[in-house]
């Protein structure tokens, strides 16, 4: 019988803020410096595709915390699931870059002796940590 889910959460929309920012900066520079209309249209479409991809990928990931395990599930074309039993955890670290501090999110890294699971851009990281440590 499956244990009851204590917390179910998704990454905050800034899943890959670096890629998003780089694409936007590149587009702005290109629109200012390039005269060719076709290149501008192509790069605008490419930037929109990168931004859409970033948002869509973030929405395909779900994290579950149960009484005895932590699960990362990602469903795109193929569904992948990664599970870490709580009793195998040897360390938990939390990272916050400046943008994550502003948005009150964090990346939580959970390590076992032979595996690592990252919960990226999690809202309310303190609540997640408390739940994991119960």
C-alpha cells in the first residue's frame, strides 16, 4: 500500500533563470545591433521558444514527500521517477542564489551514499526541510 503524500510541490517558475536571462539579453542586443529583418524574426522566435521551454519543463516536474521517501517525478514524453528513501539520507543542503532569496525559493540537495536528488527552486524551503526531517 502506498504511503500517504505529506507534501506535493512543483518548482517555482524560475526553473532555469540563467537560460531565460541569457536568451532575453541576447535578443535585446541582437534587436539593437542587427539590421537584417529575417535574423531579427528568427532570433525573436528562438527566444520565445527558449522561454516557453523553460516554463514548460518547470511545470512537468513534481516533488512528493511521504512518510518514508522523497520522489521527483518528471513527465514530458517519457515519465521518469527518482525515489530517495528517507532512511538512506546522509546529508541535506540548501542553496539560495540572490534571485532565489528575493523570490523566497531555494534548491534543496538530498544525498545518500550512492545517489543525489535536487529539489530545484522550491517555495517554502523551510517547510520542506521540516517535513523531510520528521
